[in-house]
C-alpha cells in the first residue's frame, strides 16, 4: 500500500502537498500522506522565530529568518505560474518583497487546495529506518507539544523536504574562544538594530554576507569589516563597509587578517553558510553533500538511488537560483512517480543520467553558467514530467544579477516583468535602504502605482 | 553478557567510569563499558564552548558555560573525599573556584585511573531501543567527526548521564518577537563584557539569574531590571540592579511589568532554567520530570523502574545542592548493582521507597529543609552501597547559604574548612567582584596565603 511520509512543511513540502491535492481535484486516486513539521506553523524558513539555538522543546531552531529581510530575488523569479502575484494581490506590487509578504503569497496558494490539512505541526521525525524485508520504512515521530512519541508507523515512501539553510557552518578561527563580544552565525541573526553604533566583523562573501552587511549599514552599524576566503565580492559598498582577506586570528577585540592588517570589533557575524544535515536519517538514507547545483546520488536531483527501492526522495536540496518554481516541478515530478504515472528507469540508466549532469556541472565556472545549468535542470524536469508551464526565467535572473552587480545598494528598487501575466512590477514607494517598516500589514496598506 | 553503554562524560559519567576503574584496581571483574560523549572533550557543562545554538555537526550545544564563571558553591561542598583539593593542588587555595580550576581538579581525579580511556568523544547517541525479547538495548550512535553511523550495538545496561542544564526553558512573553535587541537564554550567555554600558532585563530568580546579574554589574552593565514570578530574591543588590515582578509584555524596547511599571532595555536575558530533555530516548525509557530533588520513577534516584528490566539508570538527574559527591555515590551504587554486588528489591518495594522519598519531599518548604533532604538522600545511598566516606556537608551548605544571604556581592570571598583534610581555604587575593582574570594559568600563579 502506498503511504507517503513527507518531512517538512516549508515551500518544498507544501508544493508536494499542493500537487497531490491538485491531482485529487483532477479525480486521481491519491495515496495516504502525512507531513510532519517540527515548527508550529507551515512555511519553513519563511517563518520568523524570535528564539535562537533550540526551540521550546530542545530541538534546533529551523529558521534563519530576521526582521526586515526582503527577498534578494525579484518575485518574478519565483512566481508560480498557476498562482500568480496578480491573482494573490489583485494589483501590481514591487518586485522585491518583505518576508511576510512572500509567506502570505505562498500560503495563499496552499489555501486554494487546503494543502495544510495534511500537516501535523509540532511533530518532529526522530528516526527513519528502511526495512529491506518489507521494502518499506519505519518512522519514529514525536509530538513535541504533548511531549509524546507517536506510535511507530510504516510508510512505502519517504519524501525529505527539510531544507538546507538551517544548520550553520561555523568554522573555528584561532582565538575566537576568548573574544569578549558576541559571536554569532547568520542563522542566529534576528535584527540588525542590535548592532547599531557597533564595529562589526562579518565573515563570508555569499548571499547571507551581502544581505547582513546591507542590513547592518541600513540600521546604523558604525563600521563593518568583511572578511572572505574567496576575495572581494566586487560590489560598490557604502563607506562603512571594507573588504579584507580571510581572518587569521583573534586576540581580545582585535581581529587579524591574512594581509597583516587588523582592526577592533565589537561583534563577529559568521556568514559562512549552512550544512546539509539530516539528523533523523541513518547513513544508508542520508544525503551527504555540499551546497551544489546537482547533489550526488539523486536521480533527477530527487530520487535517492543508494538504498534499493527508489522510494526515498528529496525535494529542494540543490543550491538555488530557482526556488519556489523548482520545488514545484520537483514535487510534481515526484508525485507522478509515486502515483505510478511515471516509471523510473533501471539503476544504471539513472546513474548515467546523474553522471551526465554532474559532468555538465563540472564545466560551470560562472554565475551566468550556473543560472543556465539550473534553468536546463528545471526545464528537463518540466519536459520529463509533463509540467504544463514554461518555468524558464533565465533572462530575469541574468538581468537581476546584472543590476545587483551595478549597485548592491539599489538593486532592490528595480522593476521586472512577469513571465506569466506580463505585469510590470511597480517601483517601491521607498527605496530598500530607506524602508524601515516591512510588515505585511503595512505592505498591504501601501499606495502603489 | 554485561555490557554498559554510558551516555555522557561530564562529572556524572566520569564518576561512573572512575568507580568502575577503581573496582578493577581492586581486582574485580569489570564488564565492557563504552561511554559516548558528543562533545570533543570530557567535562560536560564545565567545558567552555564559544559556539551557541548548535555545534559544528548541527547538534544542540551542550554547555551553558561562560567566561568568568566561578563556582557559586564553596569547593568544600563538592570535594571528593578520595581525591581532595589538597592532593590535587598541593596547597590551600580559595573556596570559590573559576571554571577552569574546577575542571582541572575533576580531570586530575579521572587521570589517577585513566578513566577517559573508555570515552568515545565526538560521538552522539541518536536512539536507544529496549528489546523486550532479549531484555537488552540497541543503541544507534554516530561519529560526528567522521559523519558516519557506528554499527548498531547491543548493551545489557544503559546509564544516562547527560545532565539537565543544557536545554533552555524559554517561555514566551507577549511582544518578544518584535523586540529590536538581543534576546538570549543564559544557556547562550558567554561573556558579560558584551553587555557593558547596556540596559538589561534579566528574567528569573534562581542561580543563573543571581550569577548573571552579578557578572553584568561586574563587567559594566549600565542598569539591570530583574523580573521574576516568585517575588524579590531578597539580596542587597548593587545600585545598578532593581527587582520587579513578572514581565507582562514587550513593546519595542519597552518592557512592562505586572505592577504597571515599565522601562527601556537593550537586551533581554532569560534566566528561566532548563528542561530535562533526552531527545535520544523513546517514551518508555525517557525520564520526564521537572528539576526536583527526587525525580519520579527512579529507585534511589537512579534506577528506571518503568521498563521491566531495571537495567536503565540515570545519574545526576536531581536538583542539586550536592553535586560531585552525589554523582560519585550514585555511580558507586550503580556500579555495585551492575556488578551484581547489590540486588535490587522487588518492584513494589522499589515503588514504595520512591513514594516514601516523594512524600518526604512534599513536606520540604525551605532551602534549609531541601539541603537536609538531599543530605539524607546522599547519606542513604552511602549506607546502602557501603560507600566508605561520610559525604555530609550540610553544615557547610547552611553556612554558605547564610553568607550568600548576608551579602550576595561578597559571599565568594569567604573561607571554609574541608571535611576531609581539615584544611581551611585561603582568602582569594582579590575579592570576586574585583577579579577580572580567571584562567587556570593565572590561578596557578597566584600567590596564595
């Protein structure tokens, strides 16, 4: 009997439930599905959690969300073709959206099919075991509010959609254990206002660093030194931000860099990325990968081919230029496989397919090529699954990247055009760097043109 | 076959290993034992970890240790009779010791029998299952450095010594999610210097609150409002500290109390205690308790009586006036049971014993009575196990509590007399509130009289 255990009710998991519900609307027979979500609400990393560290039940906090976060991607890159922004908001809105607005949009789509009814909130999966004799899985889950194990249950399929921006990568630097100020990872960053008037060291050069640097300047940090292994990011930063090479050591409040320079700081913010971590999975089921555009051992980036039965799947485990739309076509593809509408090829064919993509990825050396790679991946899934929309937004991604390169400070003030509705977004009423209020409430009251 | 899986290499777990090794020295046959420790070193909460939240493998940080922590108890209350402070340090030292000095003392004792050789560091226990057919346990452990599961292993006995000051209790207060400054639990407190010049709200009235209030004043906090449910702590605080009733709500930087007063703060520190949490145990093996002097379902405070075979034990799960010595006699008692030198009574006798102690505890209404209760518990274990030392330090505990009540600021400057050596400790060269350097190194160089 087909029974799906879906783990995680963020954008990926909810896309899975959305697609199942849609198929049911089309009269298809949908198997039993239960989605375990450890947070108290759906939304994954788009939920804001004021706690850091562990939650009220002692489990690691999932979210890395902070006050005043706006998407760093125009909404036109993540717009879902069957539930457009026009449909949700009923009018043109700006391209770069505050966190609550994004979550509101996603929730709106889930509501159209009541997808949340399959979700068991506050429930953590503690362990999944593959039973080779029965070719199924036993799942140990726990109701965190009742503080009680659920009865062990058996499932034919496991779909892991727990995200990979939750477990911080926090390398050691000599002397950090003696630093007298706050040391935190971007995962624990909640509000830039904490750092008003402060001298900061930010370590890292990827999206978290980009955004946290801007946030801290926006909310009044005195000065920020940004240290990275991979060299300057190449943006025209505001005067408060200086780039330096990699951190070498820390002595008291003084931080020393590889080029021999040093400076005093009040706090150290690690923007050193995240680790793919699945603490509830034993090795034979556990994806082990860095953050890459084609993780190993996943056919079509989805099906775990290492443990026999091909009934363990992962959604959303790639590094991402595409996000919501990629999760959606991945979920659609996975649903068709689970429903038996698509048959998986033999193992060697799947392995050869993975090898082909991996070899392609090895030739990728620029951001534009990475965008192109992921576009091809998404389009391949569309074709292979019969997804009815064209999800290609490569030109928007390139345009966005170009604009970000031109000005990291103002790129969020640009407008883009929807692929699906043709609607051109409106200019934000205030530029990003001058907009200090970002709640859904205030956004809905905006007088947009 | 007797095989012990010991979980945790803090003071409790290491006492277990110490006692086993001692028994071996006495020519007894000692069963196989392996101790899994998730940290990279032995010492439990006495290890300092600069990280907060999760460790480099994504698991919750164990320690709540911070820079400049000194024991809040005189060392004469935790001195181990067979390894005295005189023996370790070779001279009289002060009564209240910085964290590194305590750890050094404990390590010294472990070294005498090479107890650490049984410890597998960087190894986390993910799951323990009781097999009723074989009357044993299957343990899933994971090598965190290799990022690899260990083969599933079977053990006859499980000893849980994972502590209970690791998982923060962090209740919600209205509006906390909008607070613009840092919100942290004492579990994540690492250095009071971070809060120099700041206005703070500390929530709580127990030992964490006491100590963090003093630390923050010592290192230059501008002002601290301390809010608690249970009413003023009754100490004569320095002028920077004001006590208030329970927090009611938070609006922006303003915190409001039940008495209608309010104030502005820069950061909020929860000193709201810890939860007994055993995320690796299913319900049938899991101690569920508040922090009390006699946790439920544990015969002699040690043996789990709920799951049939009485081969699951817990060490150190009580609320504590006694610490190191209590762990030691508990471990000694547990070792004698495991070695078959002591036979457990029938289940109804064990239940009746638990009930008797629980009823006694219900009549405890003061700190002095609680100290007396725990003294009786410790002495009962001594008698019942044939422990060869008298661990009663009730008079020192009472004296300490009295001195703390007289002056929370200077109580750590007092001297006490060892029960075991008769040695009177020496005055610290600087009073606690004026001693800003506290490393083991600097301590060893002190010119003590």
